[in-house]
């Protein structure tokens, strides 16, 4: 059987200050290709990435988290990748979980998610604000109830996608913002795709310690809307990302 091509996917925006240090300790030997897509940064992220030898692309305009992720995954598929490790080069998620996540793929998972809550105190110890911790836990509980899943952390930023998942899920139709993430998970569950989870280490500093209140409210209301679409699809009502059974 052909060995799957394993790609690392970095989506970046104004990552000039963190990229070099992140890349120095990144386990490059695990990957057949590393690509970075710069979302029209206002600093020298693009130039720095190229100087580090990373296969680098740049969006002409800012596409947002989801828009940039869609472009990065599309590029990866076109380049022949089979497994895509999505980890942000801002240093928030540590790469220590990558070997365990790739092992899950070897064992048959189509989709792997990081779990910050294998120990509930860990996110707080790593710098997450308490006021951010409480709504994330609450939103996780709500989503787990509606999606009927045992996934502990549905709103984090470490993921491993497979070609099989991306060919099954209609990710091109997802949001261009952060809702891309929960849309991918919800459709994967709807499509009965095998999802695994692994503990992931985080480091929250500076702006990464808490999203703006406005963005948090929009994300929360958007997530609830997606969960309602999921329930509707379960009774046969189609929507953009859910097709009826």
C-alpha cells in the first residue's frame, strides 16, 4: 500500500514575531511537505517564511481564518497530500501532540482533534483567562449534547485532516471566519466519519489569552445556529453544509 503523503499546514497572519522560533523546534522530519499560506499579513511573515525554506503562498486580500484554511487545504490536495496537520505558527498550540495524532490516522481515523481538557485545569495553567474558560466549557457541553459525541473539545485549533474527510465534507461551502472549525466537525459527525482526539498542550500569552468580546459573542451565536441546522438536517431539512439522510 502506498505510504500517505503527510503535509504540515500553517495558516498565518502577522506571524513574523513567532514563526522563526516555532519553526526551529517543529518536527520537520515527520512531514513530506510543509506549506504556509499568509493571509495578507501587514508584516514580513511571507518573506520570513520563504527565507526559512517553507513552501509559501500569500493571499492578495485577507480571507479570514476559514477562507485561508480553505485555500491552504485546497493547495495541499492539489499538491498530492493525503494527511494535513493544521497547527498555527503563533506558538499557541505546541507540536508535541503530532506523533500521537498521526498514530490515530494510522489506526483508521479520518479526522483528529486536539483536546485541551484532558485535565480541566491545564488550560488555566497554560494562561487561558478564566472568563474565556467558562464559556468554552459551556459551549462544548452544549455542542456535545446536540451532536451526540464524546469529543471533549470542539472549539480548539489543532487538527489533522485526511483526504478522505475533505473529499466527503463540503468544506468549500463553510464560513470564511472561525465557524469553519465547528462546521467541519458537525458535518463530519453528520456524515458518520471516524473522529479521534488526542491531548494537546497550549501556551496562551498576550492577545492569545482571550478573544474580543464581540468576536466571542458572534462565534457563540454562530455555533448555536450551526447546531440548529444539524438538528434540522437530522429530520430531513437540507442546508448548505448538511444534506438530508
